[in-house]
C-alpha cells in the first residue's frame, strides 16, 4: 500500500473505529478490521453503527463526542454525509461521495477509497490494462461515482452508466463528460448494449446477502469473454457472476475491492501499512469460501 501517513495512536492506547450504514448487520467490516488491528498489535475496537438517514447528523456529531478515530460510511449515506463534515479530501470532492471519515482532534475529514480500491482489485485480478476498454457501470449511486472517477483515470474508450431511472444516470454522465466519453441510459436500454462491452460492473446492492436470488440486469446478451464484475462480496459469487460464468464470461467478485478500500482507510486512521493478506483471508474464512 502507498498511502501511509505518520503513525497515529490515541492518547489512551486504544483506537475506536466503526462503520455506519442502514442496514449494517450484514457488514463484514468489523471482522476484517478487528483482525487487522490484532495483526498490527493496535488495541481497540471497530464496531457496526446502525444509522437511519434521519439520524445521520447526530451520528456524525457522536464521532466527535465519543472519540472515534474514524468510521467507514456505507449505503445509503455516502453522499448525504458530506454536508456534516468539516473538510473533504480531494478524493471525496472529486467523486462527490465519502466512504471514510478521519477524526483529527474533533476535525472530521471525508475521504473516498472506493474507486482506488476497486481499480486496484480489477487490474490485479481481471484486466491489467483498461485503456481503450468499453465499460458499463450498473447503478448511479455513491459507489458508482467513486468507481467512475477512478476508471476515467485509466483512459477507457467509453463508459456507459445504466440506472433504473435514466435521469440520474445522465446527470452523473454529464457531470463527468469533460473527462472522457461517458453516457447515461436506462437498464432496459443497457441490456441491448451488453454485447458491445468489454467490462460490466455492478455497483448496486442487488444480489447482496440475504437477497441472493436477485440480479441487477439480464445478461443474456452478454458475449463470451466479457469481464463481469460485481462489487458485492457477500456472497463471494453472486447470481450475476454465476450466470455470467455460465455464459462464458470472465468474472470478478467484490472481495478485492472490499479489502483494498478498507486497507486504504485503515492506513489513514493508523499511519501503518495494512495487512491486506490477513484481511482477505479473514473474510474468506468468515464466508466459508475460496477465490
């Protein structure tokens, strides 16, 4: 990892971290980060925080009050949380979404490690060179924003954002249009475009445990050899990935992104290199699967 800062430890020797979302019970972040803290020899805790949308402001204030060093932010708060923070890192400003908050003596700064974590995983595990690739992103939420921003740095031929409502997809596409060839469309229209794509990425929660029977898009028009990627890591192989594999596609799951985005966050909080191997194996053990 390359984003370490000066090593940091709380005055009392214990670090307090967490993840806020709605729902949150399914998150494996606490298991992964507790394993990482133990591996680093840092005493402390990483806890799940169930925060309803109307309580988000109170929850952010509680980070200061309770002395959290930082928290991760997940669905559905990644965009809304920005208005409650004191400062935004360039990564968060650029993307327009936050997935990591760092508390420096009561000053809360938002970061986004989703995009860099995802692209690192995709290039390491599925396609080493994204230049010239035709990419479709399913979804137009906070995760899609981070991934779109990071992918545009890789010089793809085109990015198509597909969403249930065309307006949101087109709005996101227009916002980034100066950085590359990017368009927005509906899921229905997108299904007819699948055979022209090199990489298809699901950034929605459709198919996540416990609703594992769901699928975000009909991939029957997907051509053999296309890379189909899903940000979901629980289950390790979603229905989207399983059906894509049966069609002869190459599949890429969300475990790598989950590990790398968490590793970058951990380094912001501690200033120590994250034990990514231990973090990955911890989740694999927890889910009872293999890659």
